[in-house]
C-alpha cells in the first residue's frame, strides 16, 4: 500500500453490518482460521526474532508494537523507502491476534491472500476495527497514532462495564 492508499479510518461505528466497501465477507471456515493462525504465528516469530519482544501476552502486544515503531522512527525509518508492506503484514497480524485475544469479536475476512482489509466486528456494539489500517497509519505518521490507544479505545467501546 502506498501513502495515498491509507484508508481514512481504522475503526467504524454505528453500523449493524460490516463495511462492504472492501468486498464481500468470506465465510470463516476452519481452513481459513487455520491459515490465519499459522500466518499469525509466523509473524509473531519474525517480529520477536527481529525486535526482541515476546508476543504471547495479548495485553502487552500493542505496547510492544508501538515501541518497535517508535524505535524505527527514531532510527531513521522512512516509509518512502522502507518496506511498509512487510511491516504492515507482520505487525497487523500481531495486532489482530491481540485484539481477538483481549476483546473477542467476529473475524471478517474479505480475501484469501490479502489481509489488509481484514476486520473485527462486534455486532452488539456496532463497532468494526481494521488492525492493518491502524498499523499502516502508525508506519506513515510518526506522531498521533498508537496501537495501544487504539486497543484501549476499542475496549471501552466493546466492554463498557469492565469488572
């Protein structure tokens, strides 16, 4: 994705159905879930080996991802020359796993291979989150974007009365 392809949103609210602008929602089959889980495990391993963070605690993952991206920016990250797609894929998979682990929600898959418009939908709260869109924003915008804040905001929306 290029800078001009960054969606204007990383979450939507107020709709009773998932967003239809990125294509038809595919059925969530055991095979698709298995492929997604394998992709997540591969991404967690690559990010862990590359950046030294453990991603087995979903509550810590967004903060770790923010720290990685901040360090990337601080050491010269430039989205015009860096491999945005690779980082978006891996960080997006890790963030997706974190959100599902912490907040549940229904997985919305729109393509067999391209996960960039995958979303998580909470029908009861009319909230839909797009983890890959949030990661892309963090990689293109040095300030004002945070994956930890994104997850915390979602938590307030889908779990308004935490214990």
